[in-house]
């Protein structure tokens, strides 16, 4: 039995979106698990090789962070709440 091979899909981020993703990773608000979940959702929603814009990524990151706030360490959640306005407004 041959496994079904699907073509690789690539996400292209506009420069502001890529910077936001890197910033949230560097601040440790997101980790590899978060990036995998968010990019998997984006791949499902985008056509192949479509560029992901800043606003789309910002919305998805905010949703993911809001949904997973209870999984964060208390000090991490407090820091995120303090920085939320600067990151998402």
C-alpha cells in the first residue's frame, strides 16, 4: 500500500506579520505548539502559497492566546495582559 502523498503547502507572511510572529515567540507568549496550531489553521484556510497578512495573523494569534490563557503560568498570563494593548491594538 502506497501512502498518499500531498503537495507541500507553504505560507508566505508579509513582513509585518512575520515580525509579529517572531516578536510573540521571542517574548515567549507563543511556543512551537502554538505556531504549529496557528499555521496549520492558516494552511487550511488559505490557498496554496497565499500570503498571510498582518491583520489576519494578528487576529488568529489573539484568538489562540485568548483561548489558551488558562494554560499559561500565572506570571506569563499577567505579562501578556499587561502587553496586550501594545501587541493587539
